[in-house]
């Protein structure tokens, strides 16, 4: 495959995963006791890294965040702008970028002929979830004036089970998606 064709393919995949992350924001369930809604964005951020690898996966998430920062309504609740990034959910959004990078680093590039072991995929998923929570909880705690019990109740405890289910779904579909991407690059 020509270099120009590979570049166009890479750019298309980055745009596709940025669009999928955006779609995940529109599947949003607000919780009455928390400023943090239940969304599918985190699953797509993980998938971008695990399917596309660290460079393209984090580029997809960065593109999504830049579009949102510029004001496009791509964040949960059809919101956009810098105020969202600086608000109570801004840490989670930053965590999406870190998660796609970390999950991509652990799972590796899909362009290798070798398959990805399940243990790596599971490890990438769990590490990605943790990496989302760290800046998310730190930022939310700042908004909640340093009240850690309130922060954990509003930003962690109601989400863990759902995030593990989304992580399991990501684990199940990652091998096939990685194989598709690898096949396209090796065609």
C-alpha cells in the first residue's frame, strides 16, 4: 500500500474514532446526585487506543477534545467549549486522552502480524479505566471543595460496575477490530 494511501487510511480511522466518541456522548444518562453523567465516551476512548494503537488512538481522542473545546456540542448533554473542560467533568475528559494513550501503549499497534493476547487487552482496559478516574476524581474533588467522601460518592462508586461492563464489551470486540485494521494495512 502506498504511503499516501496509508496516511489517508490513518486519518480516516482517527476521524472515525473521534466521531464514535462523540456519538458516545449522546448516549448520556444524568444522575440526580452527581454532576457526572453515565456515558459511552469512555468505552470509545479505550477502544480508540486498543484498536488503533497509542499514536492514532490518542490522536482520535485529542481531535474529539479539540473539537469540543472549540465549542462544538460533542460533550455529554450536547455541550461544548472550554467551560466544560474546566468544569466538574473536565478531568474525566482529560482522562479519556490519557486512557487512549495508555491502553494503546499496553495493547500495542494493530499493524503487527502477531495477534494481541487477551491478557494484554484486559490489562489495557483496566489501566485505561483507572487512568480516566484519576484526573476525573482529582478535578471533581476540586469542584467539591476537597470533600473526598462526597467526591467518591458522586464520581466513582455509581460508575464502577457500568465501567467494568463497558470495559468487558471493549475487551470482547477489540481483537476483531484490531484484526480488521491490521488486515487493511497489510492489504
